[in-house]
C-alpha cells in the first residue's frame, strides 16, 4: 500500500528559514515541542559560562598530586582500612575493612573495590606487573575469604591486605632511582 504524497507528515519550517549551521553527520535539527527548529545559538547559551575541569582544579582533591603525596594518601587509606582502631585493653588492631565486612556480601564488595583502587594507584605510580600481580592476589584472597560469614571476617581483620600492599609498593619504590 502506498501513501499519497500529501499524507506524509513534514514538520513546519522554522520561521527564520532553513538553518545554515553545520550539524554532525546523521544528526538532524533540534525541534521544539511546537515543531519549530531551534537555532544553534539557543542550544549552548544556557551552560556557556560553566566549565568543569577537575583535572586542573582545586575542586579535585586527587588531581596534580606529587609522588610523595600519593604514597602518603595510600598509606593513610591502608591504615584506615586495616589498623585504624585498637580494642581497648589490648594491642589488637582492626580497621573499617573489618567493620564494613560484617555487612554480608555488600560490605566485602565495597572493601574489595577500595583495595582494588589502591592497586590501581600503585600501577599509576609505575609499579611493575609482578608487584601489581602480588597486590591483586592479596586483594583476591582478602575478598574471597572475607565472603565466608564469620571466619572470613576474622581472617579479614588478621590478613591486612592493604597494609601488605602499601608496604610492598613502598619497598619497590625505595629501590627505584629518584628522577
């Protein structure tokens, strides 16, 4: 069945005539709710003055850090995760990794993700594959055993994968010549 030529819907033309702007290939004009074509100038005026550049901004707490600052941050995160608190009256230390790990499955996923971020930062600092592979193995053991309900949480507190990983990274960095 063919449709007559006058039954095909064509949107009304813009009052200002055909657009002279260039659009990306395969992209048509932007049409408002009444079927009018919006000029290119109206599309960008709303957010023209706004610009988000977190890589070179003071708003980004992770951008433009020195090597020493990155190592200090990794060390602080590892201590927070693994040895931040002391059981009163003992020398037994634990961190928020052991506390968050008490939440079944979700807690272990969260702490494993943070531990993987530590490995990623080590890689960004230039750690070779054999160091990052050992770090990933520590995270995998910590995450897998941590999934076991009670014994896994006790292992999680005792194993301290993040402190091990940062210590391993520091030892490797100490052997590297300073640039």
